[in-house]
C-alpha cells in the first residue's frame, strides 16, 4: 500500500508542480535551500537524497532560470554556496500553495486528531526504517 500511495502521490505532485514548470526534484531542492539559507552542492545532494550528478544538473537548470545563485564560501574559495533568489522564493511560495491544496484534498475528510495520528505513525515508520540494518542480497 505504501508503494501505491507513493506512486499516486508523486503523480499528483508532478501534476501540481508542472503548472509552475517545476519538477519534484527542483521543488525539493528549492525547499531545502530556502530552509537552510545556504548549502554547497554536496550538502544539497545529500539532503535531497539524490546523487551529486543529479544535484548538479538540477542546480544548473535552477540557476539558468534565475531561481538560485552561487557564490564562493568566504572562508574557503573552492566551496560554492547556493542560495535561493527572490524570484526562486516567489516561485517556491506558489509551489507550496499548490502542494498545500493537494494535501487538503488528500486529507480533507480527516479531522485534526486523525491527521495527528497519521503523521505520528508516518514519522515512526520513517524513524524505524532509518534505523534498520541493511540486509545483504
């Protein structure tokens, strides 16, 4: 059921975000950068759960569109920090609104108590999955 829910949610997210010409990966990266203020390419890749190569491609596209900008780290000139531009923040706010509308449609018939229980269960699931040892093939 989790796989089916994930598949359907990703499809709906793609539909919502495509209205803004944003992919799920770009939305995730913008959200992470906005919350963190500044990150390096490597830090963004790690937090967005994508490969460094995928992060570099995403960063390049977002920079070309004016959503983010790069600047050298003052204490270490070889490290480049990424920051969301005002244009990127405006786009991110519109995307957040679209995602909030999707969440409301998805959870609309649940009262606040049921939503709180669901969120707690999902957080517990993520925590448990994150602490499980990998089983070799």
